[in-house]
């Protein structure tokens, strides 16, 4: 019932928000008589603020049109490679007329970025994608809003998430011989499960895994988010945050964790910060500081856009990751598409290098939670395990903003390059650049794998602090 009430209220507010926007424009337009009044800037700012508080925030677009590769601007074409009921595998294909640049683009590593399904859209990683595109072929999981998925598509489970990731990895492996995987926040757990299952079956696994700010072991340095999930019972979540989608959406009747409830939780974590931000926006409009006002709009257009999550997936994540700790306890069984149950065994991963990244001030995934992946992946030799702590960085700082671009990305780029088969790492002289037609990709990757298996296991993993 709460969802219906919220939608009724939102529909009621929508015309008032539109009216507030129109009025703000009238009072801020110097050609308008209203814009000549003494209090016009303050009135325009008040109406603009009312519009921002009352408007409906739709899914943003990535909006990445060009990137610079080796000093040359290349065009970006965004397209959907695989369309699943609850997710799109989105590719950012790069184009250039410059022959040398084109050869560079062809030789760069392919990376699957697994975006979080935890309330916000994948566009939250826009800065991550834009930066990675300078040196990589980039794909990303673009999760769909569950309220737009018809009931006929069935439920979406945590097992389905794991199976989706495996399917996407195999797609990149078919395209390029192999790939690298990066997971940000929530997907570190299902990504580790997906790669573990592939390793247990004897399938080729990605060349590297980069895991950033995720709850591999939520018992370590628990945050407020962790404590809520751990201290409330499964039935509490089912009875208090799960509602059915109203009839005015394609997914009518689907049980979901609504986006508006998630947004309320996000804001409740730092209410003073958000109140201050909106007050500063009001002051910036009065002063005519367009640059600061636009920065506020860009951030909150992203932050306020939220999606619904299927109830089955959400509740299973709470139980598996934050209550039963099945991954770290070695008790997690995932149902494959054919219906069989398979035990998740991270220790079976042997030929995939591992980099974990944590922010010193992360208030979502506490210190040590992501690093715990190293204790599980005992089959990976120590020299192929790396851990980076970013000093002064919060949760978002490790994948977005200046700290991401200047401190984290150079490490990620070097790590991926180190584990990319040499023959495909750069536009090379002659035939060594790529495997010959018909030659198995494993033949190119074999030297890297052989070196890893022969390496001694005694040295500790490399730990780095980025100041």
C-alpha cells in the first residue's frame, strides 16, 4: 500500500514541480518583467529549489561521446551487446580514422565492469567508464529497474545475478580470447562466486579481477549499513521494505524493494550533508554562480535517480552476504541455469590475478571487508595478489572523482596491463600482436599462466597505500 501512496503523492506533486520550474525561469530571465523586480533572484532561486525537491528523477544516460586515447580524440558508440530480462550488457565501442590510434584500440585489454545493483543505476560509474575507455575496451552491466520488468519474466534471484556475470564473461572470452573483470561495491560477492564456479568446472577464468569497496566479509569493521542488515531479521526486511509495484508500471504486481525507500535510506545516512548541499545550491543561484549550481544539479540528477530491486534478489543478498556469510563460511550453493546446485569454492581460482581496493574512510564497506577476498582465494599465488588502500578516500572516491582518476586508476591500469598477454598488450611489430586465425587464445595467455603457477607462494601479497 505504501508504494501506491507514494506514487499518488508523486503524481500529485509533478505538475507543481513543473510549474515551479517555469516560474523560476520567468523570474531569472532578464527579458521578463518579473526578472526586473528587486527580489527576483531570490524568488527564482526558491522556485528552482522547489522544482529540484519535487521533480521525478529518471534514469540518466551515460552521455560519453568522445574520449582521448594517446592524445587523439576518438568517438564513442554506446550499444547493447546482450539484452537479458533484468540486465543489459552495454558496450562502449570506440572509433577513429587515425590508423595508428585504431591499431592501439584493437590491442587494448577488454574489461567487464560489473556495476552494483543496490539502488542506483549503472550510470553512477560514468566517471569509471570514461576513465577506463582511455586504455581499455569497456563493457558494463546496466541493470534494469525491476518495476519495468513484466511478471511474465519471473523473479530475479542472487543465483541469476551470478549466472548473468558468467554469461557476460564467456561472451567477452569468445570475442577476445579472454578478458579482465572489475566489480564495484555490491557485485564483488557475486563476481567472486561467478569466477569461482567457472574455475571449479575447469572453464577459462578472467585474466584478472579488480574488486573495489565490496562486502566480501561484512563482519570486518562493520558499518552502519552492515549493522542494519545484520541486526534485523530476514522477516523484518520482508515485512517492512518489500512492496508490490503499482498497476501503472509494466512490472505491476512484482514484489520489489522500492527505489524511493532506498533513497530515503541513502539520505538518512548523512541528512546534514544533503541539507547543506541544497542550501548552498540556493545561495549559488542567488549569487549567479552557475558553475557551482550546475555541479549540484549533475550530482543530484544521478544521486536521486533510483531503481527498484526484485524482492527475491534483495532478500537473498541480505541473508547470504550479511547474515549467514555463506561466501566466507564456504556454505554457498548457487543454482545453475540447468537447475543443479554448485558449491562456491574461491580456492579453486588459480590463473586469475586479484587486486582489491579500499577507501580509508569508506562508510559503506568497512576496512578489510574487500581485502578478505585474498584469504578466500588461496589458489592464487601470492605475487598475483595485490591490495590498495586509498588514504582520505570514502566509498565513492575509489571509483569516481579526482582520487579515482589520479590515485586509483593508475594502479588499476598497471595491474591489468601486467596481466594482459604480452602479445596482445600493444600494437606490435607484425604477427605477434594477436593470435593467428584459428590459433586458440590460450596459446597467447599460456606464458602468463605458466609463470604464475611456477611462482613461489611464501611472499606476502603486495600492499600499497595511495596518499
